[in-house]
C-alpha cells in the first residue's frame, strides 16, 4: 500500500449524504470497489453509477448477481461478495457499524481489518464506531457529517390518521401484510418493501410509491440500510424483533437508523409509533433526535486464517478465539452450522480425504440458506450439491434443469411466489460460482430470467392485494385539488378518471361498496356531476323505445332490456295499476316524469292487448241487467270464476243473457266460468301479477309452466291462486280448467252411481297414470275403490304370431289403440281386450281369435295334453305360469259433503261425502259386477221438457235425444 493511502471514517446519522460522498470519491479514482450491506442497496448504487459512467465500466457482484463487463473499473458489491486482492485504487465499506451484528458482524469486521484501497479507503457508518475504528486502525482519519434536515418525534398515532408519504415499519412478514391490508382499505393502498424481495420487485414497489400511485410504504427494517426514499414520516408498529435466536427490544441506535429515513436532504422528517407499539421513552427520543448513542465496545470476529487439512482442523480454525479487547468471537453462523451437520454424514465424510475436498465442502457450506425452511432441509440440499461437485466436478445439467423448471411458475399467491423466489436464489448463487455448472453464461441467464418472471409476478400479486388503484388515483387527484372527469360507457360502467366506480342500472347509479364512507361520498358527487346530462339523454331514448324492448317480471318489476326501470303498484282497479319509476333524484324531475309516463303507456297497452276480449265485453252497451252485472264480475275476477262462487247468479241468467255472454267468449263450465282466450300463457302471467297487486301479496306466485295439463299442488299457495293461474286443485295436483271441462264432458256419460272405470281417453286428457287419476278424481268429489283382477291376455299372448293376422283383417287393432292410450297414461287401460273388441266374448275369459281368411293356411290345432304329460317344446321341470294381475279403480260419485275444494294450504284429500249425492251427474242402478256384463232396462218415457242449452249437461242430453 502506498504511503499516501488515506483511511477515512465518514461517520454521522442518516441523511448526511455519506453514500453519495463515497460514490463521488470512487469516481474520482481510476478503479474502485464499494461494499454495501444489502443486495437492494447494491443494485441502487450500481444503477446510479451506470447512469453516470455507462454499463461498460461498472460491475455488480452479489451472491445472486454477477454483471462483470470486460472493461470493468468500478465494482459495486455486497460486503460478503467483495473480491479480495484486486488492488483497486479506492475501496469503501458502507454501514460499518454492522461489525457488531451477531449474524453478519464478522464479515464487516474482516473488511475493517483487512480490506484497503491502494490510494483511498472509506468506512461509512454511525458515530458509535469511532472508538472501535480508532483502536483497530490508528491511521484512520475521521470526518463527521451532520444531518441535512431536522428529525422530530410526534408520538403515537392511529394508522388511519397517518399523513401521506409515511412509512410504517414492521418486524415480521405477517405484521407487514396485516398493516398493508389495513392501509389498502383505509387509504387506497401502499407499497411493500422487505429485504427478502428481489431488486426487481423492490424497485417496482418503490417506483409505485415514488411516483405517487400510493402515499404509504410498509416495510421491514431493511429501509434502515441506506435505501433512499421520499419519506416524510416513519411510524414504528412494534419496538421488538426476532434476531434469529429470541425476541429482543430494539436499541436506540437501531431505531435511529430506521427513523432517520424520514426527511430527505433539506426536508425535515418526523417519526413516531402506531398500532400496538408503546410510546417511546424521553431518553430514547432524545438519543434519536440528537444522534447520541452508546459507543460500540465489541466487534464480532471470526478467524480468517482457515486450515483445510481436514474437517476437524477447519472447524478448529473457525472456532479459534481472540484475546483482543475489541474483538469477540462470533457465534456459529449458518455456514459453520451446515459444516458441522455435514461432518456427521457418512457419505460426506467418505468423500473428504484431501485439503481440496475440505475447501470444496466449505465453499458449499457457504451457500446462504435463502429458503429458510429448516437447518436439516438446507443441509440435505448442500449434501446433494457437494456430492455432484465432488464426484462429477459440476452440478449435472439435467438435475439443475429439473430444479429450475419446478420453480419457474408465476401462478400462486404472495407467499408461494416469495418461496419460489427464495428457492431460485439458491440456484442463482450456484450458477454464479465459477466452475460449478457447465455453460455458466447460460445458467446465469436462465436463473436470472426465472427470478425476473417471479419478481414481476410477486410485484403484481403485492399490488393486487395491497393497492386499490382506483382509490389511490382518485385520492391523489383530490389532493391536487383538480376536478374529476367522469364518463359513462356503452355498458353503463361509470368511470372517474378512467377508474370504474360503479354502473348505471337504468336510471339509478349503483356505486361500488369498496370505498370508505368519505371517499364514497366524494366519488358519488363526481360521478353524478357527469351523469346528470346522461340521465336526460337516456330518458329521451327510453321514451321513444318500442314496447318490444320492455317487459314486466312475475314480481311486478318493469324492465328495459336487462335494466330495472320501475315497478307496478296497486291502483284503484285491478286492470289499472300504477307505476313507480326507478330514477335517482339527481336525474331531475323532468327525466323522472318522462320515464314514469312511458312505463304507464307500456303497461296500459299490455293490459289492453292481453285482456282485449274481456275489456270489449265490459264496454258492450248491448249487455244489460243480469248479463251486464255478470260481465262486471268477470272483469273483476280477471276472466276466471269458479262456478260455485257464482252459482246463484248463473242460475238466474236467462237464455238470452247467456247467449250474449257466450258471444264474448265466455264458457259456462261445470266447474269454472272462464274465457278460453285468457287462459293462454301471456294473459295468465299478467293476470297473476295484477291479482297479486290487488291482494297486497309480499311475494307474487309464479304462473305454472305453459303447456302442462296438471301441476303438483303448491303448499300454502294463496287462496284464489289456482283459479287465477287457470287451474283447479284436485288431490295432490291441480288440473288446467279447460282440460277439466273436457274430462267433465266424458264423466257425464258414465254411470257415476253404479260405478265406472277410467277410460283411456280420460287418462290421455289428463296425462296421468291410473294412480294419479284416482287421486285427481278423489279431489273432484268421487270415491275411488281400488281392486285387482286377473289380467286378460291379448291375442298375441294366446297365439304367438296371430297379431299380424288379426291386425290385417279384423278389428282387433282396437286392442293396440287401447294399449297405446294406456301407455300414454303410464298404466295399462282398465278396460279388458274383450270389452274393446266385442261384447259377445266378454264372458269367455280369453281374448277373441279372428277367423283365418280362406286364402291362408289353417294353423294346426293345439293338441290336448294330459295332466301327466309334458307339452312338446317345454322342459320337464319348467315352472307353471303364474296368473298376471292388474289393478283397476271403480269410481262412484261421493260429493263434496259440507266441504268445498280448497285452493290454498294442504292439497285436498280424498272426498268423504256421505248420504245422498249432491248435484249431477246421477248414475243408474247399484254397484256392478266388473266381471259380468250388465243389462239395464230403460224406464218408461217421460214427458219431454225443453232442454236448456246453457245447462252443463245440455250436450249429453241433446245426444241422448238424438239417439
């Protein structure tokens, strides 16, 4: 070293420009090396020097990065990665007070004792190191630098009340994330800075903070290590940290190192506490603000003269103690712990036989534990790497490729991406070591690319989780007191300053609920200022829109396309409902009135079209007297009335009145008086809405699906629902009233007193199985008696192959038609084949056999077989064919007794009427034997009376008269 070489200790608090001074001094020399405490800070300084001198002369060396151009003159490194023996003109070590750090102190102490520049050496750090440096390096000169700005203590504040440009410091990842989440909800978001972040992720987060996208920074104590940020206030969320061994309280000098980041250059800064951190004691505050701390008395030290004769000798040299007053042997670092763990591995011990092997093992043990899973996991990985390097001289290409491929995924949450980044740092370190991998340039580039992808993904995940960009942008514009620009796109999305804050649903603004109350109020005011003219334009467009663009819902809502614009409310008359428009007050009275008028026009026209026959009837001046009153009742009932409700009024109508009402489409059914045109799906849907409005129902019942003859009974349906839906409740199901009248027409022709069975046409009309039909008939007032009987076989079953002959030349095809009708109902028809084909064979017990035409050969007669013989073609042990039984029901009129059919509540059960049957139809004779033909004798003819054409049995009576 030249006699003119200077050793200077530049000491002082933070924000004194020490690092900036060192950069200036290094660039004043031809070559230089600067060691920095963090990879993040090294990258920051590297970027500054590159901006001044260009990338061709600046090198960057850290554990995971190695950028070394051919003409490198200035080397920016982490302290651990500083090259030795280069003979640079200038050398500097930053944050030299870390000589006292329990984990890394021995590295900084080694640089203080042994690293020198040929012409100039600088040590930058805290005043606490003055005595130690003076004792260990008597030639050192001291240069104290004063803080550029004032630092003051502001006490404790809630996070929600921290001012903008604040940094909140936590000492664990969980604490940092919890604070960041709270700030996102209350302040719009924050940037996150931690020592474990890659430089790329850290720079992206800091850039977001520096350019004003967010006003808050949440960080670990990593920001205390020289990171230059535009921070005006530092708030400690805790005063204790885990130092790798135990929880301990931070010392005043450590707090000052972090708090000093507040205030840059000439701007004053403040610091305080927040969250659960207790207020700082007066003496601690005084020490921080005056930068007076207890001097460091001991530096961490580890022997640098290592012996590689064996693992044991290496450990002895590492554990050597010192008697120097200022030095204290450092506790075992991770590399020593790893060496001790591998020493006990049999496979490793077998491989280590030469000093070269020991040196290689020691180099492997110095791979940092980036993953931090466990010491055992880390040692296992080092064992694999050492095995490859010892046996093959390099880490195999395929093994390295597999490890990197497993990590190269950018999906997952923040924790997952952080772990992958930690994993790739291990292989980045391996790739940086000379000779450890084949094609070093390729693998260095590959690991760097993976780290960049993971860094970008992590930055995106951090931003997505902890930054509400919309809120942060809007708050920044408000802070700048600029007017906000709002707009509405074609999708109805409302944007303020390009950020979506809600949407326009019809004529109501639906704001997102993610904002704070104060922010929400501000955003709504900004949005409505832009929406006012838009409301008027939309109201004009709506007023001129055709009816086809509008509709009503089954709950009475009024829609314009997929937008809710109003609802129906009860009016003075069922056919005259009123409308309530959904329009924000800010839209103005004119727009609201325009929307309301258009909705009223729509629903009025809808009702006029759907109920045109009924409205025309109510306006027919030709109707008078009872007919006009009955027409009024039909209008009030919206076109459907149960007959029992108006039985006396129907009976009072004369023939002329009935004829006049029939001209308007009214049908007088046995069970219901209705207008068939109003039973179509569209009028039915509208009728239920209007009826529900008049009944003041909280929830409107929906119309049954169109096209169904019967539907399951609805439990607790409102009284009158089935009638308005066009159905009548009967048993467990409800049947459509027009199909019920068709069924009634068939039932009138049956012997309801003597009993009858269901015909195929009856089952076909209802679309029911025989069991369901029996339940329906019970609900209509009939008694249903279930029984079984022997099933009569068809022709095909008696004589195989005869079906083709019968179908060709005889009326036995009726059997197939009857079976088809039964299949539609889901059961075999109760009518036997004998009943269908010919009554002459009813008592024969077998199906009729058609005559064989003359031009066809006669089948051989079936030979008689004695009881002891086995028929030809049948096995001797074949089972005797069992008799097949069928279920049938006999229906007789039971009447409703004192009960009337109910529409609401439980489905109506089986009728239990007793005594004399009520009403018609009345059957003849007593119960019949279903297995025998019945003979009836007509009564003497009675005096004929005029047949009332309006009588529900008129058609049947007219048919009998003709016969």
